[in-house]
C-alpha cells in the first residue's frame, strides 16, 4: 500500500477580487518540494528523506506531530510553503497601531493520520511619505517612527503604489504558512 504525505495549503489572507480594488493589492508565492521517506526510526522520531535530486536529509520530528508511528519507508512527502502580502489603504484618522501578530497551529487528533499546520501573520499600519513613480519606490513611516523606502517590482503593486499620496495610511499584512498531512492512496 502506498501512502503520500500531502500538504494542505492554508488560506492565509483573502486574495480573491483584489485586482479590481485600487485600494488593495496582494501577492503570494508558493513553493513546493517532494521527497521520499527512505527510512524511519520510530524510537528516535527521525526520518531520512530523499529529494528528487537524490539528496538525503535527516529530519527529527518532535512530539507535537501525533501518530508518527503511521509513517513508513516509501511514503512520499510533499511540503508546501506559502508566503503572502496584502496592502490596503485604511481610512485616514483610524489611528496607526503597533504591529500585530497572530500564530495559528493545528495537528491531527489521536488516531487520525499524521497532520500538522502552522500559519504566522504580522500586520502593521504605515503612513505614506512620498511616491517616486520614476523609480517605482515608496517611502513610508512605521509606527515606531522609522522611515523606510522600498522599491516595488510587481506590476500590480506598482499600480497600487502609484495611486498613493503623502499622508495615506496603509495596512500591510505579511503571512507565512506551512501544512502537512498524511493520506493513504486507495
């Protein structure tokens, strides 16, 4: 019987319908990698994984991964890492707030196939100081008073930035997520 470890991507932030809204912009990057379980040591909770390019890697698995004993040599591990960025104009005078962060974790229940997921997000409000359309840069002030200038390369983000003006308040949210689950092939 062949079993696969399948990654379940978390819905980090809403990404649908943002292109039509000039007050919002988002982007995401998803990276996937696959490896085969070469060996498993259930006592030490370790795996040797072989990537598609033939490289073996030892992975130690902590007690937070339930039902580890169900993993066997020959299983396929697919890991997905997702990072997303959302920027949106907020109403002026809504008050800049300090950065906020959230972390969400989940794992399989006792007896279920092994699974785990984690998502981390940080959100902060900035005030636009200037936009240089000739160099596609934006200068903003963070809540801690630090002023930063960043170059914008993504075409949708460039369009968003070109619509900003000094004094605009923008909420920026950055999210990372990874999730892994074991499923049996029928």
